[in-house]
C-alpha cells in the first residue's frame, strides 16, 4: 500500500489531502503514477492536466517526474512555491 498526498492546488482539484492506494506493480516512475491517476477519472485528469505546475516528492524527498517509485511508501504531489 502506498500513501498518496495532495497539497495546494492539487488537493483542491482532487478534493482530498491523502489516500492509501495499492498501485499496480507495472508502475515504475512518478510519471507512471500520474498517468494511472489521470486514467482513473476526470477529477484526477483535471488535477494533473498541466504537469508544468506539479512537483513531486517520494518518501519526503523532492524528485523529478521520471524518478523511480520502487519501494516508495509515500508519494506527494504539490504546486511549486514561488517567492519574490
């Protein structure tokens, strides 16, 4: 079981902050998880429609979208933070 966390805009669009999911063994990267979520239903497809504004963390460490999820206990999705 993997815990998925959603923060900021992603949380607003998905409608929840977290969920426990049994991810298919065929998923290997963060991008694979996103594609799988988008195929689940329109809510996720909308939340992940613009990947330029999505960042990810695997087990509390920022990772690129092509990062491996093998053995991951947590995957988080959030909007980038800007300052100025």
